[in-house]
C-alpha cells in the first residue's frame, strides 16, 4: 500500500468510528434535524469537503435525488445510515447548500 492509500483507509476508519459515536450519542427526538444532519455529515469531510455541493457541475437537481444520493453513500458505513440519519443529512445539505423547495 502506498502512503496515499494508507491515509485514505485511516481516514475512512476515523470516519466510521465518528459515525458510530455520533449515531450512538444522538437523540433524534429532541435535536433539530439540520443540526443533527450536520453533526453526522462531519464524518464525510475526511474524504471530501463541501465544494462538491456548490460546484456548477453538480449532478443533483432535485430533493428526491439528493436524498437518494445520501442513501447510496450511507450504505458505505457500518452500521449503515438509518432512515432518520438519511433524512437529517438531507435536511442539512438542502438547507445549507442545495436549497430545493
């Protein structure tokens, strides 16, 4: 393995640990979905920043497509994102970047 691959694997491991911690520590009944979504989304940042959300070439054009993309990436986590996690991350991304109606 080269150094870049090792860093990516290490970043993914840290992200997965963070996701488990965030999910285990969250109380979705009392927390604002956008705030919770932002907190869960923080584990995505080691692999990419927010520039993918504001690029003129972005491929996501609707709110259902955004949710579908969040769900698709949610399968990479172990445990996978829950439906509530997907809804909250979608709410965060839509509120702060996409702004679909």
